[in-house]
C-alpha cells in the first residue's frame, strides 16, 4: 500500500533517523571519552560503507561516481560549511508554518512573508549565509520537510499540489529574470 503522506513523511522520517544516529554516535563518543575529547567529524555514510563493505559490491553506491563526488564534497570545507548552515536553518524552520494557498511562510512572530521576503528575513539574521543556499534550502523545505502531523491524506495532497505550483512558478520567474538580465541588448 502506498504511503498515505507521500514522500513528505518518508523524507522527514529519513532525516529524523539520521539525526537520531548522529545523537547516538555523539552519546557513544562521550561515554568512551568521558566527554573530554571533541568529536571531530561524524560521517554516517562513510562509517556505514566501512561496516557493510562485504555488501558493497552489490550496492548502488559501489563505484558510483556521483555518490563518490557527493561524499568528497561533503568532506570539503564548503560541504562542511553547508552542513552547519543546514543545521542552523533546520532549527530556525522548526516553528515555521506555511499558508500554501497564499504562498506565504508564517514565522513564529506571526509575520507572513513570501519566499523572497523569507530569504531576506534569514539573510538579515545570518548575513554570512549565502543567499542562493538560503533560497535552495527554503524550496527544499517546502517540497520535502513541511508536513503538519495533523493533516489528513487529502490535506497533504492539496498541500503538495499547491506547493508544487508555488515552486514551479517561483523557479520560472527566477529563470525569466536571469534571461532578461543576460540579453545582449540590455
């Protein structure tokens, strides 16, 4: 039977499992070191690959250039910076809601902001964050992370329909705006 909440709950569950695994690893590290040594890096995927090396020949991750490049990027300074950025935004978005019909974020202070205003709102709080990363994160949050637990299947389907159209319209406007700026005669 299909998942009644669609991809939203599956993706949220996956992120929850990763966060739980990170917390367990930190707890084990603290127990072993007595909390006196810092945990340098948590690499769940890398450790999973080592622990399951015998199965790696059958894995879709074995000899996969895309996956290898992704892991390399995640270990790079930019990848680590993005992970820290995503952690901050994940916490920031915990109490944010959507009015998908009006295409507005509902911030904890009650402020209703559209996508561009929300990017500016976050950028004001975190001036060192890249604007393009903020926008991409918010779009991904709309698509994959926002799923109120009390919504019925029908409400989630309507939310998916409204947010898909919102994102498509936003991306189309952004693409057209870039095209206008890049013309020879402008």
